C-alpha cells in the first residue's frame, strides 16, 4: 500500500510520492499557482508558512543532475518567475532551499518573516527549527487563512 501524506489541513495530500501522486482537488491554500511543461509551483503542503512555494519537477528524478537540458533551462526561469511573484505579493525576503533526501526533486522558496528569528533564537540558518515551529504553532485557522490569501495573490500574478 502506498504511503499517505497529509497536509496541514489534516486532509490527504498524496497517496505515494507527493510529487507524482497528489490527490485532487486540494484546498485553496494548496492550489498550483504555476504549471509549465516541466514544473509545478504550489504552497508547501506540510508547512503553513504563507508564500512558502515549492518548485517541483514533474518527472520523477531525485537531483538537478538528472535534469534534461530543457528542464534545466526552464527551472531557472520558473525559480525567477516564482520569486518575482512572491515579492509582488508581499514576500520581501526569501531563501532558496533544496536537498536531495527526497525521491522527487523539489526546491522551496522559504519566505523570511520576523517570527523566524525568535523561533531559531537568531540562528536563521537552522531551518528545521522554523519548520518545527510552523508545524506546532501555525496550523490555526488564522494562519491557514493567511496561507490561502498569499496563495491566491501569487496565483493571480501568474494568471
């Protein structure tokens, strides 16, 4: 049986690989904001941090080293377009994060918010503390509404 992944909405996000087996429809906060030939961009399903955009390749690969030339070219374009939309939507600063632990390549644009300094005791490089804080403290209706509003703004900028 495939692994089931749940979103911060406490609903099923995927049955199997989150990049390949996304269950549709998803709540507004998890709408795909941009879809291109090779990539999808959407709010991170596990972390209710407004504007935390996931850029995922559609093809099942683990690393950028496995990208085709066309995927490589489009990846740079999608990263830039996503960050510009985030900025227009109000995300002033963000960090690009990628790791090769997942079986499906994705990168995150992690917005930088003032609360993150407190959550990391001033050590912003420790993103796990940010992720833990978001999972433990930000699954409230208020925070989820903020995620939904930011997702709508970013999606509208791509329309």
